[in-house]
C-alpha cells in the first residue's frame, strides 16, 4: 500500500447518515428544546433573562453570518477568475463520466448530445449511464437508442436506500477512469471541461483531490422563479465557493460537475448512500482528510426549476441533507482540540448557519412587523429583549445585513453578465421566504423519512420550447 493509499484509507466512512442522530445528540437536542420552552414560559411570566440570552445568541449568529459572507463575497469580487490553460498532450488519461438517472426520459436525448459534444478523445472516455433496475421505462427507452461507443449502460440493483449516491457508488465499482466526474441528466457542460480538469489537476498540488465546476442555468429567463434561482446560483458558485477556496476551508460540493482523482475518491469510501446531499458531505470529508477542493474555470449549465412546488421539493431535500451533514460531522468530532482547526467554525457557519437562518428568519420578521404594527400593545415586551448591547448589533444586521444580501444577489448576476436579471434581486426576500417553507418541510422529512430521495422533475424547460 502506497503512502497516499494509506492516508486516504483513513478517510473511509467512519460515520454516515444511516442513523439520523445518535443517543447523545438526541439528549442534547432534547435538553435544548426543553430549555428553550422553559425560557419562553418564564418570559411570558415576566422573567425575560433566559430568553434574552437566546435573542443575543441569535443576533450574534446573524452578525457572524453577515461579516463572514461579506468577507467571502468582497474578496471573490476583487479577484480575477483563474484561467486554466489546456495542456497540449496526446496521452490523455482515461476519464469516467457518471450519469445517475431515475425517470429521466424527457431529457435523455439532451444528455446524449451534451456528452457527445465533450471535446475529449473518444478512446479515453467512458460515459456510464447509471439506471435503476426498477425504472423499466428509462431502461427500455435507453435500450432502444443508438448510443455512441463511449456510452455504457450500467443497471443499479434495486435496493435501499434508493438514492443518487448509492447509484454513484455502484458506478464507481465498474469505472475504469483515472478521473471521475458526475453529470446530472439535464446537464450541459462546456465541451472543454474535461480537458480543463485534467490540465488543472496537472498544475495543482496532489492535495487538490476535487475540482468543482461552477453551475448555472440555460433557462434563467423562463419566469421570475428561474431568475431568482439563477441569481442565487451565480452568488453561490461564482462568489461564495470561490471565497471558500481563497480561505482554504471546506467546500460543500454541488451535486454535479465534481471532478475527482479516482484513487482518492475510492480511498474515501465514495459517497454516503444515506445522505441526500452526498455532495456536501463528501466535500467536508475531503477537507477533514487533508485534501482540498478547487474551483474549475468551466461552467456546467442545467435546468433552473421553474415550478414552485417542484422547487420546494428540491430545496427541502438539500436542506435535509445539510442537516444530515451537520449531524454526521459533529457526532464524530472535528479533532478541534488536537488540531485547533479554525475551519470547524467555517463548517458550522456554512453548513449549520445557512440552514438555521431559514428557521429564524420568519420568526424575526414576524417580531419586527408585530413591533411596529402593534407597538402600543406589545412594544414594551419586545424591547425588554433588546438592551443596548443587543439592540445596536440587531439593528445593524437588520439594515446592513438585508441590504448586503440583496446586493450580493445583484452582484452575482452582474458577475455573470446577466444585467437584465439584476432588478429581480430586489425580490430576494420573497425567495428567502420560500427557503423557509422548504426548510420546514426538510426538517419534517429528516424526522419522518430521513433517507427518502424526493425526486426533482427535470425537462420542464422543454415545455416552454414546445410552446414556442
């Protein structure tokens, strides 16, 4: 066993999301819930001290999130995107493309065209279509197609959990490539992405085990929701993740266009089949094992979800997976006492803080509106939770924080050159409200159906094209 193999063997799944919360975590959450309920009751009875501490902690979270996001975004906005020079070579390594699919006949033709358009030597490329055994419609549809020689159909045995990471793990067992990338069924990557990835890996340290290509959409103007979704993706992939790369912290991967060194990926044990955001979890595991993720100068375009219900289904699954990832990586410890790793706090802010604010936002908005609407009746009660040392930071986060987050929505669109979408950033508070709705659904599913993969319907952009 080589030194690298020995190192990555340590990264095999020691903890996974099979168990939602350990007994210890349940005790902590239960005690916290009881304590919060007690504080609320005491505050109603005229003893606000305990709830004042909670309000102060919430204000501190908002302030920390504001400063952290401002630092990431402003730093990324100043930096020029690093361009990758494609290496002039004839000995391109074997590259495996994993395409996990379930009930995706609507976009199958589009996927085949997108994969065929990849500018990579055909004899050094294998595209594995990972089809579920019980998805007989898609299997029959693909069998009837005339696929290029680079394509291979792999049937994933019908078993639980029925998730995308389980399918990817099955594909990894038969993959022959030196590098592995995932593309979703509706993805259209830029044709030179694989060559750029190989060239970037050649130029980077072996510690960089993964490259994340930024994601964006090919239907950004389908309706208001897709415009806001596009602004969010532009902010997240073009500014936030690049900021995390500059920081050297853990990067929660997107669900597609992750390029891996195959040996490292196998050494890490592949994906957690029980985590419904296996990508975010894997990004954290890579970091914890000493590897790093870089951002690739190439974009993959996919479908922006144009329907509110479908969007909530998708977003609730993402939030549920972030909660799973938070629970998994806090139960096993971060070795913080041994390494003094400051990026444990980065992890908590990016994975935990981003989810938690979705639950806090409606409460804080309701309290603010109630204060101004019914100040004569309840104003004094609310004011008792905001002494000067809490009030001024709270006002700062309310005013500056909301302005900053709206501005970053605008900045993400400007960064992509989507100047006609900038004005829609002003509707971002309504988008955040939708996130809170999805967060509540995700929390309910975490408790009742933690491993259920709620299918996102793809191909909805084709309906608009048909109308045209």
